[in-house]
């Protein structure tokens, strides 16, 4: 867990690990009358080369999900939204109990004072070290980390903070279009240098989640650039056994764009596979340029 990275031991070279999120498997297949069962979802995830699933779990479903993941040879990561150190403690204890490999946190709200969020993060990092399980702090709307300036203020106060980068939120809040003169990478640089996992979702600067087509659209290429920079930053200092998780995360309605009758206009499952391939491309580019 050196430098906040997920490390699975051994002498293997640092690598990318493709994952999915349980939330983004909801309401699939697209516009169908019957949703895939949990086992069907995890079977498809495993068959497409994803190695783990990131979940938000409670006492009503944690055992069912853990057991289904085990049946399909998939790892587990846990998410939560802490407002207090006790919130973090409960989730870290749950992670240890369920054998999760790391925890991600969406810290507090955009209206929480910086000093309170700093204390929350510092306490979380201490508990993470004591319990031997990594914790990452996600960039996300309606959290303290919803904007680049607030996130950089948190980094200035806690320079060692490990980050889960869901850059779609920065792109829609900042209304970035991927134009060179915007210097999006430069503005995000302190954040990209601290990335320890990535959430895959693409924004076009107006909507937080849009279709990537086959991965060749301008907004898709912009995100390959952003992910490449984040991966390049992660590679610096990475050592044997270190793993960079990349989770495909395309939200169901109301995240997904729909027609007025609630039907989705984009196949999230197919798009998750496009993003998987985009992540692999970004990883290869980050190594070639390092």
C-alpha cells in the first residue's frame, strides 16, 4: 500500500486492472422487460475480461453480492460517502470482513468546510493504514471534490491524498470541450498526479454521460488524453505488484439520457466495452510516453 496504491503482492510489473461497477449494471440489457440476474451480470463481466466489481453494499445484499463475485472469480471494491470518521470506519471494517481490496470515498459535500474535510481525509487515511486496506477519495459532483479549485485546495492541505478520478464531473462542471487552449490537463495536473484509480465515464462538456460511439468521437479522444495523463502520473513511482484499477461506470437513468418515455438511447453495456478498449489504449500510450 506504499504511496496509496493498490498492491496485490508479488514481483509482477505495475499493471492496469479493468473493472466494472455494480451500479452501472443496473437496468441491463438496454430497454428490456427483464433485467439480467446478478449471476448473469457477473458472468458477462468476467467473460469480457473485467477482473473486479466496485459496489456500494449494505447488510441486505453484501453476502449475496460477495458470494456471486466469488462464483465468477471477481474481486470486490467498496464505495461509500463519508461525512464523519465513523462512516469511514464502518466501511473499512465492512471491507475487511468481506475481503474487499480497497475502499473509495466520495467525501462530504461541496458545502462542507475545508477544515472538516481535511480532518475527515486524514482520519480516513490513518484508519486505512491501521487496517491495511487502501482508501481513495473520488472526484465527484455534490461532494467537496466537485470542482478543480476545491479539490486542489484539499490536495494542498493533504498532499498525500490518493484519488479516484472520475474526470467526467470536472469536464461537465468546467464545461471543457477538449480544446488545446482550455489547458484542461494543466488545470488538473495536481489531481492527475495523485490518481490511484479511475472511473470510466465520458462527458462532452455539457452532459456528464454521453455515447462514445466506437471511441473515435472528439469527446472520446479527449478522455483518452486525460486518462493517459492520469496513468502516466500513476506510473511514476509505481513498483512491483502495484495495480491501477479502471472501472467502467455508466449510470442507468436518470444518469443515462432517455427519451420522454424513459427508454435509453445508448447501450451502456456495449459502451462499457468501448471504454474498456479506450482504457487499454490510454495505458499503452502512457507507457510509451513515460
